C-alpha cells in the first residue's frame, strides 16, 4: 500500500502548490491554489481555484507568460481570498500532513494569505514535509520539479507546466516514485533543507528544523547532526 508508514501516523496527506504574482511575500499574492488530498484508500479530493487579486493588483507579464494565467482569467474565474481560506481550513483540519515541492515557498505565501484573509492559526501544530528536500538528498543538481519528473521516468505521465494543479499532481507522482526508491519519507517530516550560500529565504517556519543542504549530499539530511 502506498505511503503505509505515513498513513500509520496521519489520517490524510494534503499536497499543495501555488502560483503567485512574484517572489515577495509581503507584496505579491497567490493567484492559483491547488491541492490533492490523499487518504489510505487513495485520492479523495482535487482542489484548484484561481484567486482574486487585491484592488489595483495585476498579473505581471512575465507571470502571465510563465503560467498562462491572465488578468482576464482572474477577473472571470477568480474566487475571493476569504473563500479560499475557508476551503483550506476545512481541507487541513484534523490529523493531516501538509506536503509540497519547495514547501517553504508555498507555506510562506499561504501563511500571508491566511494572515490577511483567514486564520493562520490553522497551520499551527500541522506537520510538514518538503519533497524538494527529499529530492536533493536523492539526486545531484539541478533540483527543479521538472528534473525530478525526468529522473523518475515520469515524462509523458505528468508535467511541470507552472499551473498549480498540474504541478501538484506531478508532485504526487514524484512522491510515489521516491517512496519506491527509498522508504524514508517519514524521516523528513518537519525537516527542510536550505542552500548554505543563501540561507533560509524569508521568515523560518517555527515548527520546522532547517539544515544546510548542499547540491550533492553524502548522507541523508536527517542523519546530519
């Protein structure tokens, strides 16, 4: 059974991904939030919504080119931030593990979304797993999601399109391949690696232990003192 050890500890796994207007946590905003919810019997929910921008906000041309999400898409199909916050609160209630590929980025943006339009306390006490940290222990640089897809022979099955729903589904496939390769995902819970050259970007997540992680680790990060 897939993720048996994880489901021995958690009732649900919530994998998430975001698309944003940029990289500045305080200035930029999430424009697409997607999630996949897994339970022991399999996938039980897919969630994908575009999110309205603050008054005067716009999707920068470079982000439109990268994601294909336009200002018109946001105007026509975006839902209010408060509704997304309520949906997320319902999704992650109970005994869940929150996962993402480059989780520090997505969780940081999620925190600020909840801070402005919801309740960031819903993240308190929730365990977190960063699949980028796992991949950096398994393969040499480069470490983008598209590299993981290729390394695990998943090209043609999933795609790193820079649309959140595609990327989160790809993340599920990558995680399945990771578990088959080495069954130690549980050891990475609340352990995030960071580039020692740049340090942790933005504010560290209080419940997470951060350790410097090079491009070609010799031992798994959870064994590093």
